[in-house]
């Protein structure tokens, strides 16, 4: 197992401006955290740092005691990201996309089963280009599930999903959690995220302003 | 060698001295070593540049008026007194740029990137000078402004590669990306210089051997000190340029430096 | 072994996407053909056409390669697949070799389609050995593809990439271009002095340098 994720006094900048300032959190294995805040509060940046897409400029992140950036080649296989972009090839069908990504990572996966799980028809031959935004999100979710991740990072996962899609997503994330994965979900919809997460980190202008249980949050908290 | 045996030894000595000087520049500049108290009221490269300019004027006067006309090319041969140093110093600049690029990729220190920027730019400027001088030289010697002589052609290609690096630097905004990308491009451009030279040499020499007309065109042995004189003038001026440009690059990098990280403030409403 | 498997998978993915967008790949061929025709139109006397046929072939391929590289990366950036590759457990070296091999394959395809037409339009009978011509084409396309794949990654992420790619790539491939043009011309005209092999050796050396150097540097660019 991966062990705890420690975000130790992490700061990150873009160019001259600091986007994350002194974030300090420990996420224990199997916990599910929601990451709340307005647009531009640093949620995506923190997700980026955790996913090893971005380097942290101050402080450090460790996973199971290992420095994340240093061991990124190793750890990338165990971290799954569902980001703003679906990371799919437009000209390939959903099944082909999954087979390509599975092949690249050397991952064994039941591709038709995965597609059915996210509500896509494995027999469909049309390229992802023809998909609606919601279907693309579903395909991206299936891509993420190829990995059997130990740390799952979700950046605004509810975007473009209909109520059925949201339900599906919550179900999938719950089952990942039950399998022992650690979840970090950036969102500005705390109500939807409550279904999965029991911890919350609120960021404001890059600074953490609340760290702790969701029970301590007001029920009508909103970042619209 | 086109210019004869003495150019090889002369070139080696000059390049060695040049590299020593530049090494000093790199050590002082890149490592940020500063004397505790400034020895001079101005930056060290300023008097060096002044000396260089004076030498430059004297050297040109020597080449134009004191030195006798060249045996085979007559008065035209005098251009060699500036053409050859320009060629050497262009090479030195690009060599420094490639070395600094390697230094950046291995160490990740921003200072190396400033050296890359400064050396590429000075190298391109001297390269342009070199090509213009070459053209002027080619016209009376070969009767054309441009010849597909391997030296000329590979110099032009080398120049273009480094112009590409400069444009890349101009286009990329993010300082970290700019540094990595231009270091990669500089290394590739540097590696390519000898390959280009060889290929161009083979390319035309199979048909016409124009560079042969220059064979034996050595400046008389007793006059070679004028060439060295001019080389030192070029060297001093180049180091002056490099140092000034390096400081400018550093100042710009300073301006791009991140704002200081705001201090951690006690967080209100934190629960365990 | 792992790298090899990943390279094969990357190559498979590249060829699959290129097959799916084959109309765009054929566009590259037409572009090269147009270049070759334009050179013929701009030549005052048709008697010299046979002599410049070899160089024209490579000029056409060089210009076509910039189009093909642009497209190769447009696919990657469309839905963040390039970032997906970075965060997937794939080695950068494998990504590079997969892409470079695919780009070579596309160029070889274009070259092979172009050759018979060139022989017709430029009235350039092939006197030399055909296998040697194929070897030249293969090595030459590789020499364009390797640095092109590296620079393509840089320029596809920068503004004004359409200008930048040729500017960086063209000076770099001058040695390769000279060598393959000469070899091709010699093979077209017949090679009594047996000069073509030394030119081919020069391209091979160029390939060796750039297929190794670019692969090493690729990871640095991708990571940034």
C-alpha cells in the first residue's frame, strides 16, 4: 500500500505569482478529502502537484515516506487523475482508447466490462470526436479505472455530467474507496461531494482556511 | 588548414586564452562570487572593453597601413586580419553557449541560462560580422559575393541554428520552460556544427574546389603578430559584450523572480 | 524490455490514429507533390530537371515533414493526451521512439508514393540500385523525423509554432539533407564512381547521433 500522503508546507507559483501558499495536510490511507474553494483558489494546482504534473516550489509532498517528485516515475502508476481534459485520442473509439492506454501502461483490464460500468456501449465504433461532453467524461472515467489506483485525484469531476452520471461517478469513487484507495476531489459543489468525502480542505487565494471534518462545515456552504 | 600551419597554433593559443577568460567570467558570474569590496568603481568588464576598443583601433590601423600587401591576394588579403579573429570568436561564443547549456541541463541553475542567452546573442552578432566580412572577401577573390565554400556555408548554417535559439527564447514566456528548451536547442545546434562542416566540405569539393584558391595565402610569418593583436582586440571586446549581456540577462531574470512567499498566517476556524 | 514494449505500443497507437485520419495523411503527400511540381515550374529549362530530381524529392519531404509533425502533436494536445502520457507509467524514451518511428513511417510512405511520379515528371530514370535507393529513403526520413519529433514537442507548446518549427529544424537537418540529396542523385544518374555509399554512411551517422541524443533530451522537454 501507498501509505499516508503528507503535504508538508507546500507552496507553488506560476511565473511570479504564488498560487499555493503554505498548504500543510496529512491524508491517511483510505481517507476521502474534498478540496473546496472559489475559482483560482489553487484547487487544481494542488491536484496538479499531487499528480506529479507540477513540481512544488517550496515544501514537499511524500507518499508512504517517499518524496513524490523524486520517485514520480514509480508512483505515477499508482496515482490516477480525472482532470479537466479527458486525455483521450479524438480519432479512436472509446474501446480503442482504453486498449491503447492499457497497452502503453502494460495494464491488464477488462475493457468491455469497464465501458459497461461507466454506461458506454463497448460495441460502439464511432470515434470519441462524436461523443457528447458527458460521454467523454464517462470515457475518461473508464480510462482512469484502467489503473487500479491507490491515490485517486478528481478535478471538478461533476462537470458536464447529468444526474445519472453524477450518481455513477459517486458510485465508482465509493467503490474505489472501499477497495482501499485514497481520494482527493477538487470541487466547488460541497453538497455533491459529501456523498463520498468525510474530510475537507478549503482554499482561499492559495491558502488553506479550513482543514478537518466535513461535519464542521455549514450545511449551506457554497462556492457558486 | 586553409590558412596554413601558423593559424592552427595561433588559433589554439587564442582559444585557450579566450576560454580561460570566459572560465573566469563563468566562475565569477555563474557562481555569484563577488569580491567583498569592489576593486574598481565600475564593473570589471568596462575597462576591459575600453582596452579592447583601443586595441581594435590600433590593430585595424596596423592591418591596413603597417602590414605589407599580401603575396597572392594583394591589398584584399588585409581583411584576414579581422576576418580570422571574427571567425575564431564566433566559434568561441557558440562553444561557450553549448557548454553553458549542458551546465544548465545538469545543474538547473538559472545563471547558466543567462550565459546561454548572452553567448548565443554575442555569437550571432559576431557571426553576422563574419559573414559580411566573408562576402566582402569573396567578391574580389572569387568574383562572387557568395561561394559554396564549406567554411562559408557551414558558418551560415551555424548562424541560422543559433538565430533559431534566440527566436525560441523570444517566443517562450515562462522562464523555466524557456531555459530548458533553449538549452536543448543550443546543444543540438552545437553538436551539428562539425557535422555540417564535414557534409558541406564533401558536398561541393567533389565538383569544384574553390577553397583551394586560398591555399598558401598565409600572411607572412613576420606579420602574424598583427593577427594575434587583432584577435586579442576581438577577444577583449567579446568578453566585454558577453559580460554586459550576461548582466542584462541576470537583471531580467531578477525582474522575473517570484514574489517573496507570503508568510504563513494563523488559520482561523481550524479544527483537528 | 519494458521500454521496448512501450515503444511498440506507442508506435501502434500512432499508426492507429494516423490510419484513422488517413485523409490528413494523404494531405501530406499532396503537399509534398505540390512542392515538387512547383520546383519543376520554377525551373527555366526542363533539361536540368533530371539532375535536380534527387534534391527536389528531399525538399518536398522536408516541407511535408513539418506539416506531418504539426499534425502529430495537434492530436496529442487536443484533449490533453500529452499530459496524459506524462502522468501514465510510460517512459519518455518510449514516447519519443514510438512517435519518431511513426513519423518516419509516414515520411517513407510519402516518399515511396512520390518516387514514381518524380521519375515521370522529372524524367529521371533510376540507373543505380533500387535497394540502395530504399535504404537512402529510409535513413533520410529517419534523419528528418528524429530531430523533428523533439522540436515538434517544443514548438507545439509555444506560440507561433508554425514559424518556429522550420526555423529550428531546417538548419539542423542541412547535413542530412545534403547527404541524402547527393546519394539520391547519384543513384538516379548511375554511380560509376561509387560515391553514394559514403553519402549514405553520413546520413547513417547523422541518424545515430540524433536518434540517441534527441531521445535523451525528450524527457527533459516533456517533464517541463
